[in-house]
């Protein structure tokens, strides 16, 4: 049996780019990753100003997407 470990594209403590896209609207911001994750994993990220934590999907290296389409 071969075990394949998913590459971590986001690591806890990383500054990540958060993207929200819906229709023709695109909003981006920076946040801090609260957990590790690979492509398509769900990770928690925290907005540094508001301290609000939201769940996002990992889309690339230090890139995540939240909500939208």
C-alpha cells in the first residue's frame, strides 16, 4: 500500500490571501491561517483587524476562497 500525503499549501500562522467572488464582484484581503491544509481542504483563517475567524477552502499556495460562487 502506498500512502500519499497531501502537500500543505497553507500552514498555521501563514499570511494568506482570502478571495470572495460572486457574480462580477471580487473582494480580496489578507488573513492569518489558524490551521494547515492542502488544495480543497477547509481551513480556519482569522481577520487580523476584527479577530473574526471564518472557514475557507484552500485554492493555492497561501490562497483561500470563502463563500461566493
